[in-house]
C-alpha cells in the first residue's frame, strides 16, 4: 500500500479518466485533487490533448505550472511556460505534408484538414477549445474513413516515414516513432529526479490503449473502465500493483486512488 506521506507522483490521462468522456467534468475527483495539493503531490497530465488545451485546464484544476505530457507523448513540457505563440509548430506542419502524400492511398482526414467549426461539431468542444486542439506541435489527429482492415497497411506506410499510429479515445493519432506516453513519462521522471534529488513513486491512471505504455512503466497502475472497444491489456506481471476500476471516468479515477492510497485516519 502507498501512503500520502511518501514522495509520490500521480500521472493521469484526461479524457475518460480524470475528465468525463461526455461532458469533460471532474466533480468526482475534486476531493482527491484537493488532498494531493494539500500533500504537495504533483499531478502530471499525460494526454493526447495539445499544450494549448492543457495549460488552461491546469489552471482550472489548480495545478498551473506543473510539468505535463501533451499529444500522446510527442510533446513534453517540463517547466511552466506560456505557449511561445499561437498557431502550429514546424514539426507538425512537416508531419501534415507527409500525411498529405499518404492520402492518395488511404482515406482519412486529419485535424489539419478540418476547420475549428467542424472539429467543434464532432467533438462537442466549444469553438475556442476546438481551436486549441488544432494548435498542434508534433502529432496529428486522424479520422479514419477507410476500411478497418487497411489499418495495418497504413501502419506499415507510416513506418516508412518514421511515424507510428496510436488509438485514442475517439480518433487515431499519428506521431514520430518512439515517443509514446511511456517514453515521455520516463524522460519527465529523469528530469524531476535530477531536479529534486529523489525518485518519486508513481501511480498512473488511464482508460485507453494509448495509456498502455504509461501504465506499464508506473509503479502502480489504475486501469479505468473505458468505452473503447479495444481492451487495455497490460503485460506486466505484478498483478497486485494493477487495479481495474468498476466505475468509468472521474468516478473510476477516485476509486483507483481510494484503492492504492491509504486514507488518513
Ligand atoms: Mg482516455
């Protein structure tokens, strides 16, 4: 069992985990958020969302300035920083060019091809949020319109360009190979350990297949019950350190921390 008194680091996915899959609320998790803050336990967001989406959300969650992982691991933000500028990064625009070439062979649409209004319409995000979700730095979100059986072929084609495909909650994500949530978390942990001189025990929470690399490398893993048809399957053999929740979203998030963290009194 883990105690709130030891040096901990909580790593969390957002959609379907800390945030409700449908309305993006986190009411059920509020009590734990306050308790973590009170105990000075850092909460690291590890999400497919962009830095432009995560920074305002951190403010609302009361964790502004904490390091975080964006775009499924393709972007790591270690120190508090305001976004350099509005708009899209160079690496992202180069990636979109590569994807454009592949659209001759496969039917898919990327966020780059959509407008803010279209993204807002099919995600339920507000127009401002949709715009933030399109301010990308290093990875692309893809709506797959081709036969599901052709995904392997698409994967192979991406590999030719040094790119990898990951399944998110609603979409597919294309990013450079070798930079998923797991790699990003290890980089972030090394940075924190150097800065603080201690190695924190990690508890990770996630609900989707894109969380698997992160859930494999944390000390304690909370697999939140999800909506994805693809089950979250971990290969780690320390079953006692893995907990599967009965609840979905923030209720499951709360349930997972209740399970691993000793309650005060
Ligand atoms: Mg999720």
